[in-house]
C-alpha cells in the first residue's frame, strides 16, 4: 500500500503520531512498488528509520533504510544494487546511499549500510569521504565526553585535511660506512734456484769417474704473495605505497556545558575547574591522535545555558491584572468552541492554545498595559465545568 492510504478519510481526532506513521508506511510502500519494477526483482520490502530532531539540538541522527529483495533468478548485478541504493536515497530526505542496507530473501548481504569503503559507494566524492570522517570523529568525541558531562552537554566539531593522493615511492640508499666483503682472492708463490759458480770447463772434468773440483755453488730462493679483496657498499632498496586518505591536519573544537548549583533557590551557572578542563583536553587529544608536528589544533571552551543569554525579542514582566485577563479570555474561548462544536475537551486543548495566542496577538493593548504578553498558558483549565455548562445550554 502506498499513498492511497490517504484516500480514506481520516477520523476526527487523528493525532500527529498516527499521521506520521501513515506517511512512513506510504513512503515505504511506494519505494517497494518502484523497486519491484526493476528487472529480476519479484518482491521488495522497505523499512525506513527517520529519527526526529531533538529539541534545541543543532545536530540529528542520520536516517537509514533496510531493503529485502526476492530475486527471480536468485542473482542480481552489483550495478543494480547500487542503483537501488541511490534510488531510495534520492526519495528520502537527508538519506545517503551509504546508509542503505540490502539483503536478498536467502539472507545474503548485498550492500552493507554504513560502510563507507564498501563496493556500494564507488562514486563517493572526496568531499563526502571527508565529511563522513569528520562526522564520525565528532560523534565519537561527543559519545565519550557525554559519559562525563552528561548527555546533551557536549558539542564537538572536527575539521580534517585529508590527502587523497596515492603515491608509490622507490628509493635506494647507500651506506659508505657499512662496507661488506663481496669477494677475496689470495695468491702465494715460492721458488728456489742453485748457481754452480764460474769454474773453467775442461776434458778431465767431463771424463767418466772423474773427480770434480771443489767449485762453490750458490742457492737462492724467492716468494710472492698476492691478495685481492672486493668490497660492496651497503645498499637498501625500498618501495613504499601510500594509500589515499592520509590525515594531513586535524582541528578539533569542543564546547562543554558548565555545571549548575542551587543557591537560595536559584539556578546559578558555575564554570568548570581548570584542572578538569585540562584533563578533558588531554582526553580529546588522545582520542583523535593529536600530533603537534602535524600542526593539529585543539580548542575547548565552556558554555553557559543559563537564563542570561541575550534574546532577539525583549521580554517585559506581566502584571497580575494582565495575567487574569488572559486566563479569562482563554477560558471563555474554550467554553465557546466547546458549546459550538461539541468536541471532546481533550482535543480542544491544543486548538485552544493556538486560538488564545491568536486572539491576544490581534488585540490592541490599552493604555497602561504592557505590549508584550506572556505566552505561557495555564496547564489545566476547568474543562469539565465547561463541558457541563455546554450540556445545559444545549
């Protein structure tokens, strides 16, 4: 069922909660009907989570979606999965494709919601990745500090400068002092020679059994040693690949609410002690990986949520006479509309607030009365008495 759920007339007294639920059901039904039009998808069901923004809170939780598909052939292309994610994200305000999870009827995960590096977000720009990184760091800081300062008393902002250049570096380094022996060779030679002298040569010396003369002989020896050593200089070859997303610089700002103490029945703002702020600063630096050499910056400030803030519209005190007049006008307005329409008193309370405010806004103040009326209305009016009075009038 899609938006045809609103074709039926709404019953009188339908609350805003029921209207929001019907709107969510209608949106889920229309998305499921659109997804079923994709080839290969026989059945689809969509669940949306649209968090309400908290009162007086500047930030809100991100919406998310989960989808279950029944496939005709049991398979679906990855491009079709990405198409379904972008289709749903474009139809829901503030929903990003990375927050959409998809599974099939067999329980197989087709797209993991919340995973920025998964395959379903191949077209995510660098600015989106930077924003996701900053949001994740801010949320982690707020969750951590809220345990100490209390929920809603901490606001953290992180600005990151990321480097998305993928760099491959090849380097060779030589160490002259780190010489090593590559090869060595040693050669050693030794020799000995004898010299017979300078005696005269005669026939008698050459005859058999001839006695030689007493000629003197000289003996000489020599040696040679040779050694060759080849040295190799120490060399280091390094290949370094730097992936994208390197943190170049971080700037962190934390706004911390102070403490309040009751003095004489009043709510008084008391700033936090400096030693406590120093401890929280050190905690924040450790959580984000603070590095001075990188040029990171961190600022922590205390804030005051007391009543001393400046307002855009000046407020003036309301005297007792004006207060009684407003209460009487409000009571008469409730009674008049109750008698005219016969509606339930419980349903008239929010309508009466708006009518009373409009009535006072349109009336011209008389001389001596304050121009600024108090907006606050009495919490409970005597609706039962008006109801009884209206019944007697009828």
